[in-house]
C-alpha cells in the first residue's frame, strides 16, 4: 500500500463484505513509503475489524514511483515477498492477494476456494487507461515464448493460463512446499511468480465467473 487513501474506503469495504466468516480470515497490509492518509485509514480499520489485522511498514530509503508505469519492479517483488513471509508466519491455508485498486464481488473468495487450484485468479480488466476493454490480467505464451493477452475469454468457467495476477488465491503449499516467490528478472513480478509456479509443475487458472472492478484512477470510483 502506497498513497492509496483515495481508494482504500471502497477497497476495505469490499474485503469486509466477503461472504466468508470474519473469524476465519486474517488481513495483512504492507505499508510502503506513504505520504497520504493510508496509514491512518489502515490503523482505524485494524482497530474496528472483526478479523485479525497485521500492519507492516516496509519503507525504503530510495522509494520508486507509485503510479502505474513508474513502479520499481524489483521493489515490487521485494514487497510482495515480504507479504509471503508474513503469510507463512500465519496459520492460514491460502493467501488471497488482491491489489489495492481491485474491487471484488462478495462471493469471490468462496468461489475461488471451491475451484481447488494451486493458483487461481479472478478476471480483471487492465485496459481501461489505454482504451482497450478486452485487455485482461490473463496471458498465454505463444510459440516464440512471448506472452500474449488472452482476448477470447471463456465465459463463466475456470480456464488454464500461463500468467496472471492482480487478484489471486494461492494455496499455502505453493509458497511453503514449492518455495515459489516473486521475481523481477522476467519483467513484472507476477510473471516471475507464475513462471516459477509453472516450472514446479503447478497449474495456473482464472475463473471468469469472478470478475473484479479495476479502479485505475479516482475518476473510476463508484458514485455514492
């Protein structure tokens, strides 16, 4: 979380409205070089939430940019791996990693758990800012080894992918037993994670029945 005060109220509301017992969930937020009200909002959330909440400050002496297109990919990988370490320090069976600008439907967690996959994501549109509503968070590799966005998304089902991110449910064994971690040497940190998982023989999937709203800027916030 870095400078996310503009989206946090909607994001936290969606998380707490998940159709899942609060006592069976834990929340963890990595707070990263914030200059806005993000830490205060998360502090208030932690005090009022019915589930345990971990707030972890992971600041950097030379923070990179925080807006889309200005991220330090190696820094992002480090931050996500810190989240993995916090997860392994818990007794949770799954890590539900949801980017802070993704709003998911209330049934999302139950459906992804029911899919019973090592790694499974919700479907999230990434193309709003470039004017391409058919650009989603799922990719396959072509015969030349290059990643291509899947354009013909299967409707209402679970389908295999080569790479995904944004809102992923990850089984504990992926992180604990197989040691999969985020890497930035392949580009975006999600690519490194997915390649490591596939190298270990683990299947990656997306469930198009679970579609998230991607709030890529303040103008996309739901009214009211």
